[in-house]
């Protein structure tokens, strides 16, 4: 009987000992192939449900712009279509979460692979509430990426193909892992943006700000 009584203390300790100094947070991982519309929907979730959007890609690009040695290494890896080491991205996410006064976070484009996932949970002691997966065909994502022309270094056809391949080989196992725990909420991302957001709203309804 003693072990059953002791168990909750262990769980509580795990929460307070996370990397945010005991700050309790709700984390939702947002995954989908390049061009699946994650960024657009994340902006909608921020506006309607009060989450803070942390894009792993944006944090990495900001680090590149800073001109740091770390930034140069990140830039070279992205150009080659490779995945940046987990500890680099986790450190950037950690800094952003600590700086924020919010306790609800959308982490977009991370974890990119199983090693990312395991490292995030081990280092942060944070497990996501769920994974929001934007499911979209490769043909549709390619059409969107080539059409958006934002001047990004990774928006050319050769790099796009590499990113698709990386997503399928690396990120799908992460989705499968969380699916086995009933933590994946899949969205048909090929639909028009307003229809996609209707589906997103239904999922985030429990997180709607409380009326004063």
C-alpha cells in the first residue's frame, strides 16, 4: 500500500522540477510537412485561444541572423536539409518559454524526429498535452511552397524535396509514437484555410479563455 500512496509525490516532483524552474505549462506540438499551413493556423490559435507560438524554425532563423557561431552552424545544416541538433533547438525553446509570461505554448515544427522528442521530454520533463498534426499531400504542399516566394533560403524545389523526405522519414515516427498514446489530433490541412480553422477551433475549445 505504501508505494501507491507515495506515487503522487513522485509525479508532483517531476512537474516542479522541469527546466522552467517549476513553471507549470501546457505544451502543444504542431507538426505537418513544409507548406501544410501550420504557421497560418498557429496565428489563429494565438489570437483566439491565448497561446504563445514558438516556431522552432523562426527561433533558429533568428539565431542565424544574430551572426553567432551557433547561427553559422545552424545555417549550414539547414542549407543541406539536415536537422539541427536537439540540444540547440531545446535551448532556444527553453529561453523563449522562460522569458514568456504565458503558460500555454504552441511549439511549431518540433520535435522533428524521435531523438528530438526523447531529448525534449528528458531535458524539460514536459510532455505535450497533445500533438496537432496538419495532414496534407506532398503535391499540395509543393504547390504552396513554390507559390509563396518569401525569399527563404529553403524555398527552392531541390531543398523542398529534401525537406519532404526528411519529414516523412523523421517526423512520422514521432506522430506514430504520440498516436499510440492517443495524443494526436489530425487535421485535414488540404481544405481552405477557414475550414481548417473550424476543425482547429473544435480541438482547442477546452482552452478558450474564460469569460470574466
